[in-house]
C-alpha cells in the first residue's frame, strides 16, 4: 500500500518563540493539525488560536489545502492571553551560566597544561554563550512576528467592520429620513381625519346619543395613533443608541491607532537594533577568546572577556523577558479590541432587527394620509353596490313574474285540453300527459348584504335639499313682491331673479358635494373596519386587540344564527309567493287549487318557520356532529356534511321526487342517496346531518329525447356525487 504524500508545516509558538515541524498529509485537516499541536506544544485544542503570518485565521472545519492556510502558522494560547499576568518562564528555557573564578597568576604559571585546559574551556564557553544569544534573539524575532500577525488580524477585522458600519450608517440615515417623512405625513393625515364625519350606521348605538362622531374618534384611528406614538418613541431611542454606537466606534478607532503602534518591535525597531549591537559585541569577544587561547599567559584577559560575555548574555535574556511581558500586554489589548468589535457588530445586528420590526409598523402608518380620500371613495362604492344589488334583485323579480305568467298560461291551456280530450284518455296510454308545469322561484344569491345602508347620509342630504328649496321659495316670494313695485323696481326684480338663480345653483352644488362627502366618509370607515383584524404585537395595544376580538366573535356568532334563520324564512317566503300565484290562477279557471293565503296566515307561517329554524340551530349546538360539519366545496369519506331537502320546483327538470342536496360554499352537486325515511308524525326531515361512508361520482347522461328531464335536473355531461351517511341526525 502506497503512503500518502506528506507536507511539512512550520508552526511557531507565540509564547516561547519555539518552532516545530509537523508532517501531515496534503489533504489533512485543521483538526488534525490542532491534535498534533496539543501533543507537541502542550496547548489544548480548545485554547489554540491559529493565525498565519498574513494575519488570517486558520479555522477548524477546513482542509489545509486552502490558500489561507499557508505556512508558517503561529499558535497562540487563549488561556495565556486572557490571564491577568503572563506565566513564568520554565527553567529549561533559561541557559545555565556558571560563575568562573579568576585564579591568581602564580597558580596559573605552575602548571602550563592546566592553563591550556582552562583556555580551551573559556574558548568553548564563549562559543556556547554566542550560540545561546543567537538562539534567544531568533526566538524573540518569532515572538515579535507572532505579535505582528495578531495585529494584522485585528486591523483586518477592524477594516471589515468599518466598511460594514459605514454601509449600515448610510442605510440607517435613509431609514430615519423615510420614517420622519412618514410621521410628518401621518400627522397631516390625522388632522384630515378629524374633519371627516362618520355615518351613524358605522358608529353604532353610541353615535345616536353623541350626535356626529369624527373619524379620529373611532377605535381604528385611535389604534393607529397609539402605533404612531409607540414608533415615534422607539425611533427616538434607536437614534440615541446608534449615536452612542458611533461614539464608541470613533473611540475604538482612536485607541486602535495608539495601541497598535509597534514600531519598536519591527525588525528595524529599537528593540532588535539593540540586540544586534549586543550580538556584535559578543562576536568580537568570541573572536578575541579564540586568539587569546593560544597563550596561557592571556588567561586573565580571557576571564575578563568571559565576564563581559556573561553580562551581555544576561542583558539579552532580560530583553527576552521584557518582550514576553510586552507581548502579553499587547495581546490582551488586541483581544479587548476584538471583543469590542464583535460587540459592536452584534449591536448592528440588533439594530437591523429593530428596523425590521419598526418597518412593519411604519408600513401601516403609510396608509394614514390616504385614509380620508379612500374612505370617501369607499362610501361612494357602497352606494354604487347597493344600487347594483337593487337592480339585480329587480331583474330577478321581473324574470320570475314573466316565467310564472308563462307557466300560468300553459296551465290554462293544459287544463282546457284535459277538460276537452284528456279526460277521455286512460293514464297508461300516454304517460305524463296529466303533468302540470311547476311555478319557478328564483332566489337572489347572498352577496353585498353586509354592506352598511348609510341611510343617514341620504336623510342628511334630503334635509339640506329641503332647506335649499325653502330658501329658493323665499327668494321667489321676494321677487314676486318686487315685481309689484312697478316699473321703478324692474331692475331690482332682475337682480333678485339673478340672485335667486345663483342661490339655486349654489344649493345644488352644495347638495351634490355634501352627498359625495358623506358617501366618501362612510366608505373610509367601512374600509378601515377590515384593518381592525390587523395584528398589533405591541403590548400597549394588547388589551384593545383582545376586546376587539371578543366583540368580533360575538358578532360573528350572532350573524351566523341570523343567516341561518334568514335563509329558512327566505325559502318559506318563496314558497308562499309561488302558492299565491298558483292559487290565483286556479280561482280564475274554476279548478280545485287552494285559494291565496291571507297576510295573517303568512305571518303565522313565518313565525312557525322561525321556531323551526331555532330548533335547527339548537340541535346543531347540542349535536356532536354539528361542530365538525364541513361546508365543502368538496367532501371525502369520513367528513361530516349537512343536507337540506329541496323542492322539485327549485331543480328544473328533476326526475327525483325527494331531493336532499348538500349545503356547500361552491357551485357543486352533492346529493343524499338513498333519502331518509319518514320521521315522527309522518313528516320528511327538513335537515339531515351525518358522516360520509360512501361517495359515488356520477355523470348526467343524455336524456331519452330532446327536452326530457335528467337526474336532479342536471345538464348532459355535468358531474355530481351521490353519498351515503352514517350516524345520521334528522331535524323536521
């Protein structure tokens, strides 16, 4: 098996200046490098901070093939940096120096061999001290380079944050200008809303007691004013906090320029210039020791040179100790600046979150300046839609009358045929010959019924019109009296007529503008009612929001009950109208059809139907299935559905005698099959609720002959569903 090619990584310790060579595979990871460093340097993986000489962090989670992981790499001990005092240097890092005593000249001369041995010893000692000095200076150079790389790392982070801060400062300034403009326009919009009067229909019971109510007094506008107060205060606080951040950024930049001045530790700085001088002095003494060692008579001079070498070496060691303390102080300062930059970066992120939160509220306030005009347009739209519904209902009523007239004439013709020829024909000879066309009852769909009527605006406009007509009448009386004054008053009469015409024109203009104004005011309040459902997360508005939700829930419950009852009554009224028209035709032709019902009888019938509707609503509340009823437009097996019995006259061409159709929100066809049996009292149930257990999708086929009916009165090819229920509940 071939070995993977390896690469040598040079690692320098920032604490001691020691160097290590680590062999790793080319595809090795930073985690592998940190594991080896923990064994070699004695620095745990969690405490290691790796920075290359360019000042770029060597982070875990990446491979060493990345360009930023170039060699050499400096390893810092995070525990040492954060400590209040630098750790004491270990004894093994300090070279051992033994004091050398200078013997007297007599003892030196007695033994020449011993003198030569001492000279060699002093010569070797000089070489050792010079080598120790060079090694120590090399370690100091590594410590200084590590400090410079940490400074480069800090400068890079500071430059990146400076760009980020400048961009955010510009963005924040634009946001502040935008928000100030919105607040100014919002104040103008609130002033305009104070001049808008709400119709009584949009105010409720309080409006009739208080008289006219300004739109600014409505709950919606007061909520908007509360939002405006909240965002104005929050915006002011944000401006103050960002001003503090700007001051902190300037102070950090100023301290950074002062604290990061390390010119003395650069290769040409005063620290290393002095070390070079000391090395040069020691090298001269070393050369002198080599020359003096040839003659034992020079031993006193060699001992003197040895003492000078030791003194210089101690100075170099002391400079290393001073550099160690200086590096620790500088690294603590760099760490403090890094923490400050990270803190300011987090502050910017927090300010961005605050801006996003405020932007949502300011988005709501942007609509305030347009609310007055929009409300007026909304009132006009309400009147237009009410008029459309009235025209729509009128057309439906006319269509119903025309069709029923056609049916009435057809019934007369068929009865005449029956009296003349039909009574002589057996029923089985021509099936269906005795059938009569049913009367039709077209129901107006439920739409635009929730719009306010805004009748107070119409009454107000009529009152102003009446006052204008009174003024016109008084003007005409004055003109008539002026005409009786003779020829001398002709000019005055002409002036009065002209003034009267001007008054009439002004009156018409005032009436028109008044009506338009009131319509627009009502529309704005109707549009603003939908804004009550907007979510306001501010705690100061939580109470008002809860009250609004509870009121809305009660109103929806009441509306649902009224809707169900109204639909039942509307269907019953349609039956009564059909019965009345058919009864009238029977009376005219002398048939056995029932006479038209009296108004009091219709009222009793409506009251009875109202009681039935109340029974249905009560049954829905007490039935467990009612809470799970779906309103379509599609159903699945397991859904709970509600089916209502339909009259055959409501489904044109229907061949089924009993039809139960599902109550849905869309225009889909779901029918109950088989139909339920007769309930108590021999009466078919009016309402059926149950759980779907079978669903069959069907398609209406072609009728046997043109004009013949199809199932449930559907057109050819139209889809419908027949379902079967379980857990059935019926209501008569």
